[in-house]
C-alpha cells in the first residue's frame, strides 16, 4: 500500500490547528500580549475556498485551477531580467514549488514561476509557511492591484526575501507598502517611498529553515507576523488616505522573480533555484 504520510500528517495538523483555534485562541498571533486572539475578535473565520494545503495527488501537478492562476494578475510578463513561465509553478510532495532557471527561454534572462489568487482579498488574516530560494532572486508573498482606468498601483509586500543582500540578509524578513502613480513623463513614482522595514528573525534563515509569515488586514491597519509574533504595524492613520493600500481588494501573489535594479547582485548561485510554500491559509 502506497501511503503518503506527509500528507496525512499535514491534513491532521490543519484540523488540530482549527480545533485549537476555536478552543484556545492560541494558534494565531497574540496581538495584545495577553493571549487575546485579534483574528477571532475581528470576526474572521477560516476560509477553505481560498486556502490551499497544496496536497494534490501526484507529483509536479498544476496548482488548483479553481484557486490559482499561473500568471500575474495584470498580465505582466516580467522585466529586463526575467520572464514568468507557468510551467515553473507546480505542486510537489505537499508543497507549492516556484522554480527559477537561468536563461531558460529568452536569451540570458531568467525564467521564473508565479501563482496569483483568482479571488481578490481585502480584510482578514493571511499566512504561509515557506522556505525561500537559496539565492538573491526574490522569493515573495504580496498583494497587488492596478486600477486600469488611471494607472494607480497599490501593493502590500508581506515579504521579499533576498538572502544575500546586506540590508535584507537571510536572517531578516522585509515588508513594504506602495502606491505607484504612472505618467508618461515620470514613469512609476512611489507616493509612499522609504516604507521598507526588515524584521529580524529569531530562529534560522529564510532560505535555510521553514518559517510562518502572516499579515492581518483590518480597517485600522496592517499587521505583519513572523513565526507567530507581530513584528510590524502600519496604522492607516499614519498614511495619506489616497496612498493607503490596506483598503484595496487585491489578489495575493506568490512568486520568485529578479529585479533589474539589482544588477550584479541578483544572479542565482545555481542553474535552478526553488522557493517552497507549504500552505496558504486565510481567515476572513
């Protein structure tokens, strides 16, 4: 009999997580330091329709097409350093695997994997358990929306991992928010620059160990978590209302990509690199 014990353990673990949450409020971050579970206080409940354990039967499978697209929500294909390929996002042994290859299809560009949620998301708590790729290609968990009528782009970066860059090395988890306004004269201009923050991890590196990363979006603010601890709060009242991304419906994106503005530092250290996501879970 061929039994996949990892999938059984993972499924049982999720049941235990949800049961414990209902009974003790101890599973998700203690946001007030006294054990009170703000997710429950906000009335959020587990949403199986958008959550995914990536436990599909078989190996190297297409992620659940009822929940995920394998392309950017805007149709963006990449930049001067990489091109997205839907063949490089797949489920394997209970994980979502996002792969990066050197110069796979288009000259010397990199080719990388992406998934984006079919459903836009706003308020709730959203969490992944993940292990970043072992190079300076960005393993990312983010929300993004573009208003096609005026070109406004809103973004919440739960993390962008560059394990070998000094300001965001393998022991840090960098979060950010953006509101880009595009004009023909200026291109994209960030209306809230310098909002990046790198939280120090307590145990292991982003590319050497598995960690849980979460974000809670409420009408009052955006809260970021690493391994069950709140590491950052962005209050809505502290951001210009026109620039604040927290109230915008946005698909979630999990991807591995290369930034052309990091020329010389972003080349992978091996021919193929892998970013692993154990699950994506949502309470709304």
